[in-house]
C-alpha cells in the first residue's frame, strides 16, 4: 500500500528521544509529522542519565524544562562522582564534587558576566525522558505517532522520499512518500544504510556488560557516601573496570562492568556481576537486589557519518544515526537533542515558507563539525580513566596497602583525577562551539574566538551561542527572544538601521522579533555589539554596529534565512574520512553491508 503525505508533513524514522524531540520542535513551528518507531513502547534501557545545561536551555524555549525537572532527580542532590577501589573499603580514593541543581541556581543568580548557562543540567534517565516526550507527542495534534511500525529503508527521488515500513502487529507492508525524512532511527539506522551513507569510526578496547536493577539497600550502596557516578578499579582491567550509576536516588541503579574481548560474560549471573563491579579490587560486594530490570552486552564505538544530508538533500541524519558516542562526558543524547533542535527549526522554516533551502544545507555544515569535536572529547575523557593503569602499575592491589608505596599511589591517583576533572565540566564543548555554515555571516571587524573545550567564553561572534545575561529588571535576555529570529538592539539613541533589517525581513516573509533595549549597559558590555541577529536556536547569525542601506539589510536577512546560495564551509565538508579518534581501536567504515560488532539491544 502506498500513501503520499501532504507537503507540510515530515516523516520521522525512529521514536527514540531524538525523533520525539524533532517532532516536538517541528510542531512548535506549526509543522506536522508522522513518526514511525519499530518498538511498541518507549525504551526500558537507562542509556543517558544527564540532560546538560544547553539542552535544558532549549527545553526552556519549548516550555518543557519544568516538566523535565519535575520527573528528574530532586534538585537538592549533589552530583558527586566517587572513584573507589571497591565498596569493601571504608572510603573512596578520591571524588569530584559537582554542584546539584540548587547549587547551580545559586551560581547562576550570582554570576552575570555571560560565562554561565541560564539553566542548570538535570539528571533524568532516558527511560523516563522518552516516556515524557512520547506522552507529549501522543497528545499533540501535529504529530502522528505510530509505535510498532518498522522502517525497512528509503528511496530518495527528485521530488521526495519513499519510505518502506512494516506494521509489526499485522506484517502489512506500506510505502509512505514525503518531501523530507528525518532519520532518527539509531546506530543501526536502516535509513542511513539503505542510502549507503558511510559512517566512520572505531570501537574502544573490550566490551561492557550492563545490568540495570532495583535496590533499596542504600546503607550498603552508599557506604562511601551518596554518589551520582561510582567509578571502580578492577584488577582484571589493571585500572578502571566498572561503574555504577544512581538513576533516581531512590532504588534504580545501573552497573557497567568492563570485559576484554576474549573473555565471555555469558556465564556470569546478573546479580554476581553487580557484586563484582561494586567489590572492585576486593571481594565481590553483596547488596540486596530487589529486581534485575534488563541486561545487555555492548561494545561502545566512536563514529560519525561522513554526511548528514542525503545526495538529493531530502533525508537528514540525526542522533545516533549520525554519530555514536561513548558515555564519558554525557554528550551522546545531548548531541542528538542539539541535532533535533537545529534540524527542527531549519526544516520547519522551509516547510512553512518562512525560510529558504539554504537552511537545509546548513544543517550538516553546522552540526557535523560539532559531532567530530564532541566524540573526540569523549575519547579524551575516557583516556583519563585508561591512564589509571599507569598509576597502579603491575600490582593494582598496592593502592589499598597501608604502606608508603600505597599512600604514594593514592596521592598520585587523587592528583590525576583532580587535574583531569573535566568529564562533566566541559562547558566549552556544551556551549562554546561556533557554527560556520553559510547562514552565519562572519564579523570582519574582529578575530574569531579561539575554541576552548574546557570553558565557555561569552561572545556574540556569529555562529556562537549568544551569552546569557540578566537585564536590569532581573529577566534573562533569553526570555525576550522570539519564536524565530530575534534582532537585539542595544539602543544608545542613535538610528543604527534596525528598521532596515526589519523591513528586509518583512519582504522575505521571515519572522524577526525586534527587542530594543535601552540603558542596558552591562548586557551590552557582555554582548559587545549594538545590533545582533539571533537564530531560533540562540546562536548568532550576524552582528554589527549599524546597517546603512536597504540593500545591505536585504543581503543580511537573505543570507541568514538561506536565500543566498553559497558553498558549504570547508571545515564542515564531510567527504574526508577522519583518521582516528582518541581511545578507539582502529577506524572502520560502516555502509549497507557492514555493522560494528557487539552493538547491543540497548543501542539499536
């Protein structure tokens, strides 16, 4: 059976977090979608457990931030990370003290120099996150949610895309024709492989046994203190060998136990695996486990698709279909959220007629370089744990000895982790990247800022995230942005040509909200320009001190909405295969015939 969708309806393959968010963003801009997901329900796997600050800023715009916080870990819990030789010991070897949401709010309220986000991060299991987003989409008249529909592949045509799908319950085959397809169907993407779009990357050494379980044995689990993450040393690994994640601070936990490729975990009982992980260098540490929820083995990979756009520009890869990441740093799903928001506003503006086709070309040019940077940084974070083996040496048990050698190793381990503590603190990775696509107009009067992965340095240089500042009335400048583009004017009583830009936007039928701020000297000092055009995602399109002619204004507006035909920036060109990523073993290319080994059920 073949069905043609209306031109204003986007087909979304995959109903995980990225697909659900893409549908939500499209709906926010009045665009309909049909979402096909092979599973009958949302995921039971924990996967992601942190929605980062930048993602929460986007959810604030969508009106979802409070809902997500209400379902997440309570705001008063700190986000402590313990590094331990095992819970059989009286105390952890060292720790990272990361602020909880309440502490973050205090920092944000006292800091108004543009260096901090508007929203704190939020701990929330992906299993809960997907449930929230699906319920929202189920009640959204703009979203046709179809769980239990398996996408088999796509065929791209000049005038649209044919998506082949099977209704799982009946086995009936369908073909849906749409103008555009958002491929959010995960690491084993049928859309990507059917179009033979290459994915380059490699695995980390070894593989992981995951056990997700329920336990209220808090006195035993928290023997060394309350924690968000517990990283555990294992003799078999010669260093970092296991991790335990507190999913809700009540009774839900996830253990990751590392294994070399030549050792099978099949004969290990799930409960025993938990005891082994928590025991670390000592004997297995038993706790009372109420229920084992799920179990899986997987081999983490770092990989990025060579292109995000299909050959004819009608299919867009997002989330795990476009890039695979490892857990360190928490970038994986947050990268997918960023993909969904970026693709969502661009695709919506083209579909609803407020934007031009150049916006779609800018999706790959904007997002792919960020993915390359983020997955590499994840590898750097993993390498911090890998290097622990150099500290432990040939006899890892010495670190627990009450000897001078043991004390020296403990001091060295503490110094190592305190020196390399950026795993969940790299605000540069989360907020400090700069888009370089053709819809961002470079500022020729100033040098572009240098990227620093460890810190966000506030700047309105085009392509950067515009800094958060509180205005004199206490309101955040973010809350004054429009639904689409925003022209922020720091007025000094001089006519700087804002009306010319607004008139040009009107001629293009491009929605631009004018925010004229008077007497906001502090905010102006942070932003550094009298006129700043901000994209729907909060990144800067253009800045300047004035516009003096209608032709200049028209060129500016035309460029930022994708009306100007320009070649993609060479930095974002996806034809070149990366040579390697930190912490991976070799590089492979996955196309229609090759799949990375040991992709677990939780990853598909």
